[in-house]
C-alpha cells in the first residue's frame, strides 16, 4: 500500500457502505482528495473531502479523478449509470459495490473499453478490519490494478475471483455477513436476559464474547474454526450441552439457507 496520499477519488453514494469506505481511506491517508456526491451528504470535517449534492456540481471533478467509485443501492444503479456514463473518460477505472449489477449491465451504459471493477466490501472496512471480494475485467492496466489494490487493501483483506457468478456468494457471505454477526449478538443477549441476567450485563456479555472470539480467531489464523470450537468444548460439559441444541436445531442448515437466499436475491437484482 502507498505510504503517502496518491489518488484523487470520486465517490458517488455515501450511505453506510460508502461511508465505511470513505472512513477507511481517510484513516489510511490513501487519497490526495476525495470528491463525494450524495443527495444528503454528511458533514465531513476533513480538508481531503469535498461534498456535492448534485451531479451537475460534481461532474466537473470527474476529469481530475484517478478512480470513480459507485456506492449506491442496486435499485438506483441503472438510472445512475445512464446519467454518469457520458461524463466519464473511457480510460477512467470505475469501481462498483452494487450487489448483483454485472459487468454486462455496466457496459450497456459505459464505453465497451471502460475498465470496470466489481467489488463487495463490508462495513468493518471503516476500521480496517473488513474483507472485500473483487472482480475486474481484462481492461485494467497494471497501474489500475495496483491502485485498486491500494484502495481495497486500505479497508482490510482482499479476495480476487475470476468468475463473476461468485460475486453473489461473496455478497451473501461477507458483504451481508456483519449483519448476521450483529444479529447473533442480539440473539445471545436476548437469551442471556431470558436466563435472568440484567439487560446491561446480558448485552455486555454477548457483545464482548463475540468480539473476543473473533479476535482469538484472528490471532490464530492457522487454527481452523472447528478446532477453536472444540477447544472450548469439554466432553459432557456446559458448552457441549449448548452445542447439542444448536446442532440438533439445524443451525448450520438455517445459516446455509440464509446465505443462499441472499445470493439468490443478488442474482435477481442483476435482471
């Protein structure tokens, strides 16, 4: 990753994911300047960032960009692409996080030689703890690839794939995944309260248990999750009793069904 600001970026969309990416780039000091377009931009106290509420005001900045990042909801990406495509130089890399919006979809509006990168980061990228699944066309130069690698690495780990069909599964696992973990914290806290613990104690226990377990997994990258689970599980003990309920309750089946539902929705959004 570059050690000094190197890139001039355009960011269209500054919702939860766009803000997470912006925060990650600012934390890593990755950009000389970032131009943000959002109809209701949040006030950002940083000299590196300029915000705009309309495409008309934002458009003069496009010719100065090293990369244009599109971080809007899939439901509006088609209309936005139609509006933006004619303004974008044909050699400008366009990085999209829109779930389900394929390279073919993009090239219906953008130039057929436009270097397009599809990626799916997640919100922990705001603190450099994210992971991004990414796919790019053969149209990217080595310089483009290096820049995109810097931008995505600033958010955390990066996994590149060659098969675009895998992007829906990546979205379902890691893109949506933080929500599953937050729901686990909610559910564990609710279970703790149902066992008689005070609300504040239950919520602190649940939250820190998940944080600690994730940190331990991060600290032991060569130890698989099944081994870490077994290390907590004494034969005939309390953990085994709880896991018997989870496993008999088809927890794995439910999670698999949830991931497949998210991936299927991604495919629907591409149509």
